[in-house]
C-alpha cells in the first residue's frame, strides 16, 4: 500500500481523502478553525516524516485520526496554559444543527472526542478504544455521560435529540 509513499500523488490523495475528517476531529477538540488547521498540517508532516506502514485504508484512517487527536489534545493542553486559542467559532464541518453543535462543543474534551468519533466518524466503541488507547468500558462510560449531558441540555432548550 505504501509503494508510492512520499510521491506528490500519494500526498495529494491522502490530503484529499482525509482533510475534512481530520479537521472535524481536531475542531471537536480545539474549537478553533485555525488551530485545527495547524493540527492537521502537523499530522500530515508527521505522516511524511514517519512514513508508517499501513495494512489497509482503514488502518491508515485510524492512524491519521489517532495522531490528529493526540496532536489536538497536546495543543489544547498547551493553549490552556498560555491561553492561545481564541473564542470558539461555530463552524463544524458537516453539521447544520447549531444548537446540537453548541451543546457538543460545550462538553468537556474527553466527551467531545468520543461523541465526534462515534457519531461523526462512525467508529464503534472498540475502534474508539483503539484509537484513543483507553479501555472500551471507558469509551462507553464517556459516551453515556455525554449523551446524558446532551439530552438534558437539549430538553432544556426544547429540542429533544436523543
């Protein structure tokens, strides 16, 4: 699968195939479009410099998402220490429900991340467990807690979602 690794065609294909997904995942954590773009750029640089071997397209996608989440979380930690991130921009790639979007973005980062990977990326609890390198039970607990928070929030706003 990596026979053309590093070629312009390979890089263009990876960027074209995964940019939107990675931007969404990063934005779910950072809540800033410029910061998410920086994180994704760092992911692609890491891909080019590390040149990992992938078994298939799903392995490639999971690796890119794992690196995106890790880089975004590191950026978030650094930003919280230095207050580098600006106000949240209410733009979420692929989302049209602004109340739901605001509610998801208001969740703590560990809940935002699993909600994004589960609902927006379509990963199973087991797959999220592998991507985030946490136990499946933890993923399930975070999803349940996030759903409970979202349900309460949306019921209060009169826009029941769950």
